[in-house]
C-alpha cells in the first residue's frame, strides 16, 4: 500500500456557504486510468452487507454513487443526520479508564459488485470535520459464492491487508494506491476507534469467473461485469465512457456517455478491450434518454490483437434518439478489442456485443483467474 496523499487532522468547522469549498482532495493516479472500474459500484451489485455499528448514519451510504451532501439544519432523533456511515462514540471500561483501547474499532463488510484486482482505494470523509475516524484500515478476502456476514467473519477466512492502519483527515478524500496481484471478492473497512466515513471507492480491474462465462455460452463480451473495459475515448466532457458498459439500461441522461458539441469536421469514439478473444454475433447500440443530443450515426469495428487492423463490422448507421438499436451481424466477427465511432458528436447510453470466448480466449482467461487465486 502507498498513501497517495495524506491529510491529517480536523477540517475547519462549517462556516456557511459551499460545504465543499474547503474540501481536501488530490489527483490520485488510479482514478484517471480509463480501464479501472469502481469494483464497489452499486450498479455492479456491490453492497455493504454488515457493520458492527451504524447508530448515527447507515452503512449503505458508503456506496451511494453521488458525492456526499451536507444539510447543516438536518437533525434527527439521534443527532445530526450525515450522508455517510457514522458510528457512536466509543467509551472505555470505567471512569478511571474512559478512553477506548488501542484495539477498539468499528467495521463494515463490503461485497464487491465485480471481483477483481484492486489498484486504489479512496476513503472519503466529506463533511465529517470533527467526527471522522482517527485512522482507517482495509482488508480484502476472496470467498466464492454468496457468503453471509457470519461466513465472512469465521476464523478460517483469510484476510489480506491492503491498507494498514493509517491516520486520515476530516472532510477529505484519503487515497491509497494498492499493489496486490490477487483477485478479491469482499472488503472489511475498519475505522479506529470510531467516527464517520462518507464514501468508499474501490478502483480496480474486473476479473470474471471463467466457469460462469463458459456456462452462459453467449454473453455480452464488452460488459464491465464480464471483464470488458474502456481503454480510451476521444471526449469525456459530460460523462465517463465506462457508463456505456455498465449493467442494465440507462436510467437518466447522465447514465450514458455524452460528448461536448464539436465545431470541427471530426467525430468522437470509444475503444474497448473485450473480456477475452471473442466471436461476436450481434450487437446493440442504445441511446436511452439521449433525445436532443444522441449521436447522429455510429459504426462499430473490431481488431484481433494489440497490433491488429481495425475491421468495420457495423457500417456507419443512422441512430434514433432514445432508442435501443439491435443488429445481427452477417458473419461472426473475431477480435480482442472493439471501437464505437459516433458522428459527429453527442452520445450513446450503452454498447452491447453479444458472443462467446474463443477457445484460446477462454484458456487465457482461465489461466489469469487461477494465477490471481480465483
């Protein structure tokens, strides 16, 4: 683990105005890599499945996709209502020893939405100015199936420390780079000795279960949950390109990919790495909720290998606003990478490429899965 940026101590008390005006953050390298997903994204199925205490604020707030909000006037029966996970103040054993011990801490168990290799973690204490934890630590485990909290807390579960006990700052994005070449399914987030955390982000590479994909046969080979990833994009002005390979249909306009308006004769594009070498038989381009700003036309190409030539599998085709467009390919297209080009600008909400892994693609995925301890 490497602490990318260190903030310690309280932030100033809230004095009115924009609550984010004095928020402390940094330019974390792992948040800028296009091929890294938030493995703890609720849209992928992540969840906070247990916590030892959530007296003031619910544990589920940790994974809310939007940034934490602050209402200085919002109080409830238990005290100030905070947009995060907040535990009660710990106390010692007696009047002579009123302080918590060095080992006292609170914890929350996180099920990752997509198992994978973790490259960076952000423990965000936004708006927790004098009530954040003194330190945090994060552990990870790889447990197959759908374990219960009791299963995860059993003595035979092996936990790997990703972030050792480290001091953090209040009202700050505390970022930690992680170097652990293993596939993990669950996290245990600890705050020492108590306090509040607003959000948790877990940046990493999805590593799917090859046995599951083999059982499915035909699946979306570019989907984030199946190991597809965005490699690059021409423009990310309004929204991230990774939205195009999230599960399900878009639910609102900013749940897709939209570029700024072009004033030249160019066009926009996204390139992807597939789950593995794949044989593609059909595709979908969805423009859901993009009504006056959908792309006018789109084409799709694939290439086989890092140095392969791009080969168009869907020629430039007119798109309709707020519409799911489906295309059956005239022949199977084999490749490791894909690219969608939109003309001249605008956006799409989802791209789906339906097919199956080739024999060598499946073998490579299985070997990597085993290498990472899956």
